C-alpha cells in the first residue's frame, strides 16, 4: 500500500462520520478508521492520540458547522428571543442523518472527560447562564430546554416520532417561545 505523505485530518473525520452513520459510535476505533482510510493504525493514532480525542474532534467540527448555520440567520447582536427562536428553527430543520450522527457522537462520549467544557461553552453561547428574570425570559428558557429534550427523546433515546409530529411539536414550541408572557 502506498502511504500518503500527509494525512488529511478532515478526511479522517469525514470517514469517521461515515462509520458512525453506518454502524454507530461503537464502530469508531483507530483500527476501524485506519482500515476505512487505507492507512496504518499508527498514522491515525498520531493524529488523534486517543479515541476520545477523535470523537471530541468530531463533536467540535459539528459544533463549528452548526454555529455557522445558526449565526447566519441572526442579527449581529441577537437578543435572547432571537437566539432561542433561531435554535428552534435550526433544530427542527436539521437533517435526520445529521442529528443521528451527533447523537451517536454524544452517546460515545457519555462518561468520558472528552467533552469537558465543549458542550458547556456551546450552551452558554446559545442561551447564556440560563438565568431568567422576566416572564418572557422564563418562557424562552422553557422552550430552549424543550427543544433539547425533543432532540434527546428522538435522536438519543430513540423515541419513535414521525416527521409530521416532530414538525408540529416544534411549531408549538416556536409559538410558545414567541408568545408574549401574560
């Protein structure tokens, strides 16, 4: 086998995503990724060092892509309302395969220290510190948490839910978040 002079980290992450899509996060190993990429196992290890680092790299890449899509539809200094409504919109419209891949990566990291701070920073950028001092801010916090709960139920816990029901629930969440507090 002819070895490439440089190893393309992004290509390895693409292949790792394909492995997750086909066989779940359990399929992610240095050996499996090396075989799929046509590289020696030691080459993959030299890029990521640990399995957790490889999975964290997948998560960070997804978070960068998602943040770019999220920010594209927002003004320069979005309000809490605009951030929560944007979060609802991006979550409901995210392709099922993308959600499934993210769920597999998150499941693979449960119990590890690999996401230490990564997800907390993502949540803080999206919603702040979760404090809410007005009735409207409380509604927005509830809507945000409900969106995350829906993602968990459907894509991590595997709760069966049709696409029309998914859309209907997100329409309800958007209306709830957008309603003026009484």
